[in-house]
């Protein structure tokens, strides 16, 4: 489903209302999204508490540069990293 090659993925998830973003880095994107889904409603985690399990964007890196990308995006202003911006990007790229 996702990249099979070794490396790291920077990803952004949102909730069904698209008003909360969660940015993260993982070496297994498919498993990480499953973990977010299974922890929905868990008040001990940010993603679980805010129901952030809808993948809206990801980038794959061969090396650990994904962490630098995550830090870069987390510094952006909220308007620049709006979930609707990433959803619109996906619709344009994948022609939904």
C-alpha cells in the first residue's frame, strides 16, 4: 500500500472535522496509521484524544531527513499547514 523500500516517512494526519493536525515521523507508515486508528479516543495521546487518524499527506525519505522535515513543518504558522491545504494538494496530484 505504501512504500516498501527502507527509509522514513514524514506524515500529517487530521481528524474527521479537519480542524486538528498531527505531524509525525515513522519507519513504517502503514503500521503507524493503524496505530493511530486503534488509539482513537485514547486521552493519553494527542492523536488519540483528537481522533487524528486520517492521513492527508506524507513524504518518504531514504535517510532520517524526515525528522528535519517534521521540525520544519511544526514551525509553520497554523494557516500555512492547514489540513485543507494538504487535502487540496492531494486532490490536484491524484485527481480525486
